[in-house]
C-alpha cells in the first residue's frame, strides 16, 4: 500500500501546484516594523492560508526558512510538506511594498520531491 499512498500524496501536491499556477496567487501582509519585513512564520501561515482558500483543501504544512524583506523582486523559497513526507518547493516573490504592506505572489514547483526513506 505504500505505492498507493505515495501516488495519493504526489497527486495532492500536484493538485496544489496546479491550483497555484493557474490562479496566480498573491498575498498582502502588514509587516508592522519601520523596515518592511515579514517573519518566516507569518509568511508560512499566510501562504498556507492562501493555498487553502485557493484550492479548497485544508491548510498545508508550509515552512519558510527566512524572513521576507519588503523590497520589490526579493524572493524566498518555502516548502510544502505532505503527510507522507514528500515536499514541494514554493517560490515567494515581493511584487510591491506600500508602507508596511508587502504584496507578494507565489508559485509552486511543478514536481514534488519524494519523502526520504
């Protein structure tokens, strides 16, 4: 049954990726500091919420390794982890900054990485 579980996880990650790619998601978050910056935890929560809203699925497990600097063109890579441990990269790019409001788009990779053995 392990093969079926991996297929289901791969399908789920693919569905999320397709949903993100087709919708062209973006988000806006208030950084609340004099230097616009969004903490890694808040960014992960915001991306997870937007993905859940866009795909109609439960919030995925998203982690972001670093804060997002509020400068147009800045990027960071977050990771979506499925229940079986397989992962999908998500690139977040700042599209605009207005005061402490950071607008961003994100795009999921087309292919998931398998779970570690």
